[in-house]
C-alpha cells in the first residue's frame, strides 16, 4: 500500500485493491489444483541406459510405491 | 539379466541397419546389390516386408529406399547450399522401394525360416536403403520381444526419447504418463499422454534443420519429391508397434494434416497428434486423431486442441 495515495487510502480503494489481488491469487491456486486433478504423474522408476544409433536408450520400470 | 539383454539387442540392430557402419548388413547391401543379388537375413527380410506394407498404405510417403536423396541433402548441407532441381531429380530417380527386386516373393513366409533363401538386388546403381525413419522403432520392438518373453510386463523403453513403447502401467495409473514437448518451446510440455501397451513416436524439424538463402529447411525429406516436408510443426503417432509409430510419424509429417487425418480414419489402431505451425502468436492447435479423451491431458495454456475420433 506504499504507493497508494492519501485519497485512495481514505476511501478504502487501496484496501479493496489489495484484497482483490489476494483473492485472484487464491482463485488461481484453486483453479490450478482442480485442473491438475487426474493428470497422471511420474513416480520413482528404476532406469537402465545405453548409447546406440547416436542417441540415448533407456528402460524404465516402476519402483514399488511407498507413499502418495 | 533380462533388462540388459534387451538393451544390448539394440546394439545388434544398430550393427545390422546402420548406414554409418561399413560392415552392417545394410551397407553391404547398398554397396553390392546393384551389381548382383545379395542374400539377406530373415530379420532384414521381415523388416522389408513391414516397410513395404507401410510404403503401400502411405502411398509412398514412407520409403526406406531414400538413401540417394538423403546423401544429396547431407552433402549440400555440409557445403552450405541447397541442391538444384536437376540434382534432386537425379537422386529421386534412384529412390523408391520399387527399385528393389526380390528373387523370390518376400510374401512367402516360409522363406523367412530358410537362411539364405531370400536374395535382393537393386535395379539401378545409386539405389540405397536407409532405415533412419523406422530403425529406432524396430530396435524397440525387438528389445520388447525379449522383455515380454521374460514376463516383464510393466516397463517403458525409449530410443532417444522420440520413440518409445509403454508396456503395462506405472504406479497403478492405468498406463505410463508421457509428456510431449511443446515444439515451439522445447523446455516445456504441452500435452501429457497416458499410454498402455502402445508405442509413441514424434517427428518434427524444430531441432534438426538448416538455413540457406534466408530460408529454413527441415531434415525430414519427402521421398516422393526429394524436398524437405514443411506443412506440419510436429507429429506424434501412437501405434501397436514402435516400428509403425516411428515410420508413420515421419510419413504423416510428409503427408500433412488432411491426408494424415484420412489415414487415421481408415486405421483405427493408429492415433496421432498433428500440430500445424501456429497461425498467429504462440498458441498451438494440435489435431488429435483416435486418442480417447481420458488418455490425453493438456498441460499448457498455449494449446487449443481439436479432436477426431477416439
């Protein structure tokens, strides 16, 4: 609120602005959390790698899930 | 150990198919088959049959007998120039699976069981095979044969990250999550796919390209014209085998959006993500063909996907 004018402070406009920004940030966080639901993700894997055909080859298998 | 046996099998495929090894079966064939028929291994005969089917189904957009055109562009790229149309026409005259002649029909499956039974010759000097568009997928399939035979049912095998096979599932999620990189910003993902008992391969010219005369030329060549294909930004293909996914990702890149969509309509086991260059800004509009909506997740704000089938 350091850049708010005296008029904005007295009319409550500055407080409203800060409140609006906080609310928008919270809404974004909720929205991100909801949209991420159901998206599969990578857990720990055991990996073996080699080089062939001018690139890296890899074999991944799942390590037993211990949490999450 | 089964896992290392599977990975080591990739070296065997490399030694067999590489055009960069003088001693590979393919190099030997390329050097000698125009002069006289050459015996080929049962595995190479099998690969050529798979290639022939893909060549037919894509109306020539996939063609492993494209070495003459690849060599032309590779030489010109090193010299910092593009070939002229007469050079391309000359290379194209030596291009095409129809320039191979089999002494006996490659469709006769019994020949695959008889070592030395199948011999191939090239109809012209300058004809050459290059399995760069299918070799990694073929290597993945052969390695997966070993893993399946040993009963390893939940694993993911990739070759250079651009080709992979996802077997079974990962951590009880009903498949393996695989991120597709945004072709414009390759440090970010734009889609996540959940793959189970499926192969995935991606082709694009966002990484491998060169510039000449102010124009950008991609590394994927159209075997029908001899010139770089340039309609799509990126193509990812899902298929029952990694060889099919690998070959079709290159073929679809060459065929363009509409022909690739038509292919998927008539081949329900093939899925595709066809991403054209953005019409404005950086918003991508990939077209998803035959991919069930519960297997794909948009993970970027810069994506508006359109869906066919699935």
